[in-house]
C-alpha cells in the first residue's frame, strides 16, 4: 500500500527485542565471510575483487581513476600488489609469514630483500604489548617505508641473530577503483551513502559498513523511491576525495546522506552531526530518539572517517556519520581481533533498520499546508477521529493528526513537527499521509532553498 507521496506506508522501527530478519542477516554474514580474506588496500586487485563481488548483488558500476590523477589537493597513488612477505631466521624457518595473516605486512610496504640483525629489524616491527596475541593493522600509503605487524608474543620470541626479510611487492601505475550503485528516484534530488572498503581482513572496520550499505541498497532497490539513492564504496580519504573531485555536478542534488562504518559490534549507536545543521541531523535525531536502544549524538569534529571530506568547508554537504563503536573506540580496533567473531548479527541487522529509517525520514520529509486552518476540521465525519485509550487522553495517532494540522502552515516540515510533538517520525508521517488522503493538507510548493533545515545552513 502506498501513501499520497507514492511511497510505501511508513513502518515503525522494529523492536530491539524482535528477532532480526533471517534472510537479511544470513545474506550479510555470508557476504562478510566471502569478503574477509580478500587483501584490500587503497588501490589494487583486492579492492577490485571486493567491488566485483558487490556487483553480483547490486547495480554497481566500478569506476577507475588513473594513478597520477590530481584530485583536489591529492594525487591518485600507484597500485600496490604483493605476492609474498616473510621474515626467516638463520635456520630458514619463517617467523612471520604473510600467508598466515593479511595483517602481517604494513600495507604499501616497498619491496625488500635483505638480511639484517634483530636490532636493524626492530624499527620495522609493530606489535601490541597490551594485547600480546593480536596483530596490529598498519599502513604506509603516502610515505615510502616497509614493515611487518606481528603478535607481541611472536616478537618477544625473536632472538639475536641474522634475519632474512622479503617483501615481494610491486608499486606501479594503475588506478584507484570505487564502486557506485545509483538507484534513481522520481526527483532529481538524491541521498548519498558512503562506506570505506580498503581495509584487509577486518570485520567491524569495515566489512560491517560495507554489508550494511549493501543490504540497505538491496532493500531500497525494490521499493518506490521519491529521491535517488547513491551508494559509494571506496577507499577511505583518497577515495572520498577522488569521488568528490570527479562528481562535482552531483553535489548540489544531495539532500542528505550518511557515512557508514563500524556497524556490526554490539556497541551503542552513535550519530555524528554534519558540519552545518542538516536534514540528515534532524532525521537521525528523530529516529535515534525512538530507536529503543542506547545511542549518542555527537557534534561534528574534523577527525574520523570520510565525513571529514564531505564536510570540509568547500563542500559542507548535509552528511552525518553513523557508527556503533567509533574508530579507536574499541580494543579490537585495527587489530586481528576485529574478526568475524566480533560481529553481533542482531546489531548488524538492526543497523540496517536504523539506516533505512534515517534515509526514509530524509526522503519523506515534506512541508504541508493545512487547507482547513480556521478551527480544527471535523475529523469524525472523515473517519479520522480516533478516541484515546483512556478517558481524557488522546492516542498518539490522534495527537499526531492534531500536530500535523496545527503546524502545517507551509513553514516547517514533518521532522520539525515530530520533534516538537515528541513523537516518532513515522507517527507524524502516517498522520500526514492520512490527512493528505482526506484532502485536508497538501504539500507546500517544493522549493529546495526555503526548506526549513537548509535555510539554517
Ligand atoms: Zn580503519
């Protein structure tokens, strides 16, 4: 069933205690298991294989930006590929071997084939004394260097002797790949969702973000859409910079959007606001207020993931960020312990619901005009009067009708009305749809610039 906007009827966010939809959860976990072993980095085959895998289930275009291309203040790097990397002791025994973990070599290490003392090797080793069994994840994307990551237990077992160090890697011109799935809507305006997909074999950061974005895209692809939805899967920082540099024509059409990351652990939901007040902020605040689980809203800071680029002052896009545990905010972050066992399937699936509801609120946000503003219109004769559950108290659905009628003078949208009423956005949206159906309100002429959230920017 659809509403006057042509969109499906709003559905409330499922209860936190409801079992997650089995088909979705199984699909996401299977995708993550398949992507986990791929050796991703910011430019190379692992990234491309990841995008090709996503393209099997999504209408994903894979785009390439050639090495050496100037993108904003940055340059697309060479592609990095690695065949083998190991450290062997004087008996030839491999004490560290890339074959055992994708995290063992510092990403973008330059080729090495040398024999050296332990003292010479030590500055190139990375371990975590506080978590002696975990392997850290380290990169050296924009500085020529090399290194190995290993558990502190492995490192402590190294003795004074000569070690042979081999990194059989290649850095050569190629291209940086990103994937983009665009789901067109009735309006030229669109919603942008970005997630980074450059980390090797780490589950929460960020196979969870990839899986949540992919599941959201998959579910939205079968629904009527008022706005277009653009899902971008790209390497962090250089990927969002490359996307911004090559898609400037799209930017004025972006009505809202999210950067998604770290959405599969059992931590509380955390929404980070955009740089300037935005429709996305209003939608996220409303959805999280009624999501029935622990959550936090934080202000924009120029530190974190790709929101740093989208919210840089020259773009200042209306994009926020949704995570559970933030970057650096959980002990397993950027270590081998961020594996699939860290993923809580219920939280992962719940993240999709929350994302769909935030994006849905952006899509359904509209300003209405009450066509019968002199006194309350008689709702009973239109079949809209709903008595309260208790004498003297109106039901939320009835209150929602009264709020929409009272506040719809064309100056404020449904999100602002929901906030003032202290009701879930779906309740206000549902009431608005019923009143539109009854001919008591109609949509105010759409003028992006007078949109009440945007005019405060
Ligand atoms: Zn990361």
